[in-house]
């Protein structure tokens, strides 16, 4: 696949979670390539602000306020956007939510929310665009997973399983749609400097922060650039750092070392908490 062949100037890309973070950064860089971009997200104000940023780049932009957990709403939004902007040649499922917390203290509804937003939000968007892509014999679907979909992490008993589900879905979907000329890829970002990470940090246990805190969050623009580079090359799995790549390629072999490292971080954080309480 030559660079950029998966989307050409004037072609339509739909980005869920496109009003901020990774989704917006991808939308900006796709707009700079000449793509017509449609943004789906819940908050209308953020969508309008994101659209203004893209229009400043002379981009054609369409927006829809949609709850990605509602299958019917997502299907209607995609149908309307394709009527306005043309067939969707690429879908990026960036809509997601992360909530960390202690398993014994986590409210039941958080487990439902993580699965609804992260997994079903990805599923319904893919279900909405895939039939048209199959009919046309061309298309690209990118799912945004997480390093939490590669290894279990303290505090992510709700978030991690949802991302594991996205990973498994993506791997199965890739095999089913490949014969129809459709590329399905997954990206596994570590922490990225986004509003979502800021919200997640409000609830993050000290033990989780001890594990992830030594890793500097990536800049969304750099993440978007590396994702597009991976899509240009037709990569089914896109990794943005050495840790994620190692977990994917030799995860089983380094499992004991990884568990030793994370368990040590947890014990250290708990000792600090106990000391602070005295």
C-alpha cells in the first residue's frame, strides 16, 4: 500500500470521540491531507469548537452529537453523514472512557459503563460502516485500544476487560473483512495528554499512579502522526512506544518480570499510604 492510499483527498473519514484528544488530533492531520472529516461525540459545544479548529484549516467538516453506546443513534448518524459527505472510506473509533479504582470499592455501574463506551461504542460504529465498505470493496477501520488491553494493571478491573474486548473484536474483524478488501487495524496507546487522562487521574488509586506515573504522557499530535504512519503502511497493529511493542511481541515471556515490577510498585505505594495515615 502506497503512503496515504487508504484515504485520498476529498474522501470521507468518520471519527468517533473526535471532539478532543487523539480523535481530534487525527481529524486535524487528516484534514491537512484533504480528507472530509465527520466528528461524532456527545458534547455539542466541544464538537462545535473542534469543527471551528478544522475549518480554520480549510477543511470540510461535519459533526453529530451522538451517544456511541446507542446502536440506533450511531446507525442514523452514519447514514445521515454519508448522505451529506459521501461514503465512509475510513472509520476511527476514538471514543472511549477510562475509570480506575479499587475493585472492592468500584460501583457496579462503572463496569457497565466501561464496556458500553469502550467496547460497544466501537462495535456499533463498525457495524454502521462495514456493510457499505464491503459493498464497495474498500475501506479502513482503526480501533483505539490501549496498553491496558495488553496486560492487566492494578486499578483497571473495569477498564482493562473492556479494552481486551476491543482487542479481541479487532483481531476477529480483521480476518472477516480482509477478503472484502477492508483493512482493520488497532492502535495501543499508553497514557496520552488528553482531557480524558485528566479526568481519569481524578479517580486513579495511588497504586495505579505508581505504576503509570513514571511514564510521561504522549502528545496527541505525535500520537496521531504515528498512527497515520502505521495506517499508511497498512499495519494491523500499531504501537507507539517500546513497552507496548514488547508486551505484544514477547508478552508471555516477560510476564513474570512485568508482574514483579508492578507488584513492587503496588507494595511501595501502599507503604507510603500506610505511613501517611500514621
